[in-house]
C-alpha cells in the first residue's frame, strides 16, 4: 500500500504544479492584454492630439480625461 500512497501523493503534487503553471500563464496573459489596451488608448490619444494640432486647435479636456 505504501507504493500506492506514494504514487497518489506524487500525482497530487504534479497536479498542483500544473495548476500553478496554468494560473501563472493566465496572469501573464492578463498583463499582456492590459498593456495592449493601454497602448491602444495612448495611440488614440496621440492621434487625436496630432489631428487637433494639425488643424490649429487642441483637444477638449473631456477627450484628455477619456
């Protein structure tokens, strides 16, 4: 029976390690997606400022806030 207990314990340990790896992967994916969203927002703001300056004006405070 000791062999079965040891095998069961090792399988549980491997399962926990796999779950931790999956959780870390999900967290890293969330970080990447957040960075992509920030980059997209910064790009939209930059384009808005550029178009406004090129037209001789400025963007509104509401657009800066958004």
